[in-house]
């Protein structure tokens, strides 16, 4: 529950006057009804026309069509005829406090900056995120405050620091984090010790990096080290998410007991044995298509950054860089961009293979690192999932109920009675055109409006 909704609104850059008085919902115990919108429930069912959604005490008390759900007497009614409502999105792979502007620094892991990022995610319709590793000690107070609604912004779950390797991943050149943000154990015993510490702090997940970034790094975590880390995690009832790039590493991660493949397989086509391994482990797969895309898209298509929906989220120094023709030319021509284009194509192909095979697909863009701007990157991910061949409704289902299921959260991601009232009001239906998901009219978090259209969003 929000203590002071006016504060939340002011901090998200939205003025109270931007929201109709009847929708401000100052008294949470009073029912508010969102009426007349097309409702996407998050479970993949056909959108419900002329819906009624009743919110009470931050939760949905009823949702359905106007024939089956009655408006309670005395409720505040918000007319949303012509609009579409969908659940707030949930990211399974993001990072907080890493990059500010163009600079990655351990100093960015501070409460004030992270809260500004969480407000941005929320304003873009992402009401829950997973900070998948590289978290400093401040994470736990933040998590408690976001869980309780004491602080405004997207709710957070996380994978504490995570397990990497000295001189290897995660590469300090890309993410210059200090020792308080990542473990680099060199023995199985040290790995077990690291897992015990993270379990003691009540981390939600464990993250392991198994990648040499195309042989750019001289080492990978040794099998006996990640094997011990997975074993110790499972002993502590923690699931393990593996950062991978290559098919071979994905297989190794699954054979070691990995529960979540946290990036798409991008070097080769996914094969039968890998699908069997994923099925056997009921593993989750988070493609993060936006990762490679972000390495070339702003150079290849300057119009993407010029779109006000994207532009609004950019730090001024980032804006200057993305609009610089010399930078665009350099990035467009860079060999890394060509590799990224190919990696994205392979990632999209593998996503479809795995989706059709019935593998659990999660949602995440690796936002918060590189040029993957909080909130914007999640929308980019949706676009790329649809470009890969999923229908908009399939992509939205993954981004809502699917992502909630990955996190074992049964209180969100779905617009049904009993769930948290985390939702996005759109001016147009995204199931007919995924870019309609950009047309945000308002975001509601735990039963209160916390943001309006992106045009009213101000970055802090
Ligand atoms: Zn990541």
C-alpha cells in the first residue's frame, strides 16, 4: 500500500492534476471501478470487451465483462471506454544501479539513483523487475521498501551478487562492479560459502555467469565451481539462473542443474538434446532479444531513439550520443554490430523453436545495462518477440503471467480477482499491433495511479 500517493505521483514526474480527480483513489478502502475498457487478463485468453475491473485495498476484487461483474454501490467509477487494460509487465532479467548516463560505476549503486530507475520502469508499465545479480548491500532495504509499498517505483526481486570468475565474467570492462557486488570464487568450497552468504541474506535467486564473451575473456567458471554453487543453492532451496551465450554452455548449465537460462542461445540453433534437457528440468528460458539489438539498433535506425516514447527515457548525455551522426556511422560499421545482428537473428529463431516445443519462456531484456534503458528495453523486447513470430498476445502473456510464474509469484501478472491491481491503461489495443503498448494512458500500481502518458514522464 502506498503511504502517500501524491508523493508517488510527484516523483514519477506526473502532476496530480494530470489524473481525473475521481481516479486519484486517495482512500484505498473505497472501491474504484475501471469500466468499459477492453481487458487483457494476462493469461492469454481473448481480450474481454466492455470490462469491469473492481479495485479494493490495492487488489482486484472482481474482473470480467459488464454482464458478469457488477459495479459495487458507492464505488468511484473511472470511465475507460475505448481504452485497453493489461497487467503491469514483469521483468525476469534487469539490473539496477549499474549504468548512469553512459557511465557504469559502483557509485551508481545508491538508493536515490535506483529509485529513479524503478520509477522509470513503472512509468513504462513494468511494475515488477528482477535485478539479476550485481547487487550491493543496499538491495535488501530497497527490496523491503518496494515490497511494502513504502517507496514508489517498480517492485524488485533479485539475485544478490551472483557468481563469476576472476579475470572473466562478468567483465569489469563492461560492468566495473566492486567485490561487494559479485563473488568470484576459485574453489568449490568458496562457491558454497558464497551461496550460504547469499542464502543468509534471503536472496530470491542465484545468478552464475558462464560465458567468455566470444573468447574475449581468458577464463570461464570451472565446472566443479559452478557445480558446487548449484548444489549448494538447491540445498538452500534457491534456484539458479545462468548467464550464457553459447549452446554448449546452456547444455552444461542444465546438466549441472540450472533452473533458468537467463539469455538466449545465440551461437547455434538449439537442438533436440537441449530441448530434452530443458524439459527434464522444467527450466525457464529468458531470451533477452533486446541485448544484441541494443548494440546496433540506435545506429542502424536513428528513428528509434528519435521516437518520443524512447527519447523521453534518455539521459541528456545518452541523447547527445545517439543523435551524433559520427557515432551512428561508427557503430553501424563496427564488426561487433554485425555479430550482434546475427546473434539477434539466431536468438529469435531459437525462441520460436523453444516456444513451439512448449518450453517455459520468461521475459527480460537485460535492461539497466548498456543502452537498454529501463522500461524502453522491455517494450523493445516485446517488439522483437513479435518480430520473431509470436503473436502480440503471446508476447504479452509471457511478459505478464509467464514472468510472474518464473518468479513463483501468484499475486500478480494476471488481472483476476485476488491479484494485485498492477495494470497499464492503453489508448489502443496492443493485441492488434504490439506498438500500441507504447500508447500508455496511465499506470496503476497496487490500486493507485502512479503515472500518466509517457509525454508527462520526466526523468530524474
Ligand atoms: Zn544481465
